């Protein structure tokens, strides 16, 4: 991993931090080359004056030059330009995640839709340890919002539903995520012992995003790389990363951080997958291969019977059709998963026909 200056179009500088303005650098990279973009842009907090705790100590707030814009109009133009550059880089099935607070997330969402992105979800990151509201004039700001969007309506994007469900103890993953902000050993410090970056995101947040919406080997771009959280998690999970960061101090911290990150082994990178993602096996293949014979009887959970035909269809009385159609007709249901509905008997024991499908899949 190295820091590099802007690259000529045509070559993708994988596993690198690129030095420069994010818009200029993105415009120099080849189009349709990135699987996922995670963007943590300036929030334009518009802070005025210092903020103090009740004990009169000063709060280390975000007052850096990179978060300051002359007006909302200037910020909106910046948002339009970097999202335009980002959109060009996404593959047809690529997705973008942007994160913001109430200061900017609504403006981000509006521009995403203006440019043709298709919003898939908004996710509320609820901070389990938020900074309190010291002035007592507003609610404690305990969350940030992420927007997950595909490049266009109808895009075939990656979503590892079963993996996220497994991470959530077998319960469908919701759109409200309770994750603490960076503290303790995860909070990076500079040479003076101060926070290296005021808005460093927790690795847990990126882990969930990358496991859920990318696959090993995918290319992940972060145009506001900061101290490299996206790159660190991508490297651990076997994804390639490209970071763009114009601040030398942040690049230095990110380089040091990434040099210590180790990629998980191949077995650890595998995640739970949906059956829909597995190779399709026509029922007729079971008949062709002699796993089931024409004339053989299949039975339903309630003892209803159907005979296998030579073309891979079933017949039950006067009902003919696929394993799904016949099962639905017998149950008077709008649909039926024939693979789990039908069974056969082997040595007197009932065996689901899905066992044969899995055997064929294991040979693919």
C-alpha cells in the first residue's frame, strides 16, 4: 500500500491512497470500474464559536477548514460535482453508501435522486455512546443517517441477506443499527496524542456494510478516506480498496494503520448465502441422471401423491405441470416450493427431493 499522485485514466490503482482533490482524482480513474463507494463527505456543520462542557473544558468539535463552505449553494454545487464523478465510476451493478447528519444528509439524498441513483434504504446509525448536548437547547444528537443506493432502478446489486441475518443471530437485519462511536483503542491518535481525525467512523459500521453489500475481490472506493477505516476493513475482508485523501496528516495515519492490517484467511471470508444465489438446477436433471425415474411416486407432507414423467413434469390425477405448479394446485395455494414440498422413499425412508438438488450443486 502506497500513497500515489493522480493516475492516468485506464489503470486502476488498487490498494492505494491517492493524493489530491476527490473530484479531480475520480475523474482520472476508468469509468465503470468500482463495485461500491462509501462516502463520508464534509457535513458542513456551520459551527459558530467554541463549545464548552459544564466544567468549562473545550469540546474538540469539527472546525477544520475542509468542513467549511461559504454557503449552502456552494456546498450543493460541491455535492453535485463529487456525486457526478462517483456515479461515472460505478459498475452497472455497483452501489453507493453516503453518510451524514441532519446538517447535510437531506441535501445528499436530494442530489442522489436528481442524478438517477435509486435509493434502496436509509439506515439510522444509532450511537450507543453519543456526545451529550451540553447547552441543553436541543435533543442529544444520537444518530447519523446512511443512504444506500444503486446506480439505477432495476440494477442487479449485491445484497448478502443471509450473511446479515446470521450476524444478527438469525433475525432479519433492520435499518436501525446500534453501534458505538470510536473510543478507546480504536480511536486513532496523532503524534501529539490528540484525535487523528474528528469524525473517524467505527470499523463495525464498515464491516456491516461491506459484508452485506460486497463480495471478496470487489473494488471499494472511498473519496473522503480520512484515516482509512474503509480501507482497513476492506483489506481484512479481502476486498480491494482505493482511497482519496488530500490532507497529508490523514494519509500518514492511514498508511501506518493499513500497514498493520492483515487479510482474513479464505475460509473466514466466506459468508452465508441465500439459496437464490446458488446455481439453478432444473428438476428434469434429476430424471436425466436417474436420481428419480419416470413413473416414480413423489409424496407431499400431507400424503398426496404425484408421478414423475419423463420430461421432468409431474402428474397427479388430472393435474399436470412442474413440481411447483402441481404442488400449488394440490394445496389450492398461489405458489409452492416444490423442492421442499415433495419427497420420495429410499429404503423405506422419506427423503426430500432437495437432497438430490444439493448433490448436483456440490458437483458444479
